[in-house]
């Protein structure tokens, strides 16, 4: 299936957004249709910047195909949500964007993924993962202080280990971008593992942002969090899209509806449909997409 790049994203106000199948609270959805407006953007229009291009990407584990000839763009200024039932290939696609898939024994990949026009297969994997950073489903702070969790990234990038004073400003900036600085400013030397689950996840986002990436990958970042922490991270995702391309895997259709500008629906390894969140949730073109977003399966 040939994929065409859509025009630059247009921000939608809450009043423009369509209705959506309701979630049952655990990330799955029922057939009940409710209104779920996305928080309004600070601006109505934005010009997106191409960051990554996925071209005819196929991934297999041994003889079992997981992703089949997927092509789509990833752009700064937008949030791209990957949706679909479990086992459809969306996490494999996400992990392929910074070459984590190749760490799985028996994995093979064909096609091309480019970052700023350069094939990522030609890049040093460590350097790539500083530019395309990832936050996982379960918060995974290092067993060290809040400050050192973020400073770790900065120290790893430096030729010589910088002193605390030298990285303090960058640590504070990363924590502020992750919406966490005000909450931990007086406890930067406390163990990160003492933070709440939502704070730990935002700390992991701060750690990812400390590398100044071009692309931020989020693998179901809210699935283990309470509703209040989920809202904080969703609001954060919307703010971050101006500075970094954001790709999020989520089973929660309401979450995709709230945060995404563009949506890719995958099923059995195939990219069934790709388009603006407004169209995908309001008037999808493919029957399988209609059935999925209406709660007929999943």
C-alpha cells in the first residue's frame, strides 16, 4: 500500500474533535461513544519538520513476520500515535526506530529508516539512541539520586566527567521540560526510587530529554499510572511536540485521541490506515479501522 505524506499538521480545537469509543478503564474500549476532547493547543497552526522517514519497513522474528512493509513519516511539531490490538507490531515498529529491535535474537529487518535524511543502519547505535530516545512502559529510574539520574546522561556524553556545578543548569532544564522540577527542587539528592510512579516516569522522560533528542519514543508510558499522573504526562506530551518529534504506542484510544495529531492503525503487522487524528477517529476510510475505533474488536 502506497503511503503519501499528508500536509503539515493543523492543530484542532476541542470543539472540532469527533466522538470516540469509550475506554473501560484498563486501556481497552467498549462500543459506547462518548465525547473526549483533546486539551486545546497553544496555537492553531504549525508547520511540521520532517525528522524520520520509515520506508517499506519489514521486521521478522525468525520466520514469523511482525511488521510488513510499513511506510510513514515522523515529524517534529506532531505527536504520532501507533494503535492496534496486542501483537499487531506497533511496539516492534517503535523499537526499530532506534535499532532496539536488532538486539532481539533472530530478528531481521528490511527496508529503510532515515533520521534527518541519513539511513540509521549506517549510524553508531549509541549515538543514534541519544538522538532517538525511548521511555518504556514501566518507569525505570536508576538506583541513584534524582539529580544523578539526569546528570548520568550528560556525563556519559562528555569526554571528561563534569562536576555537579557544570551540569546543574542542564539537569534543572531537563527536569523543568518534564514538568518535574518544582516538585523535586528541594529533594534532588533523594533516591529516585522514593518518588511516586508518575514522578518516576517523568524523571525518565527528563533523563531522555537531557540528551536533547530529535525524536522521543514512548512505549505505553501511562499504562502503569493513576489518572492524575496520566493527565500530567499527556499534557507534557502535547507541550513537548514543538521541540521534539513524539511517537507513542498506546492501547488506550481515548489517550491517542487526546494527544495525537496523527494516528497509525496497525493490524497483524500491516499498516491498515494512517491519517490525522480527526479523520481516523471521526471518519476512517478502512473498515477494519472503523471496527477497531468503535470497539468491535481489540
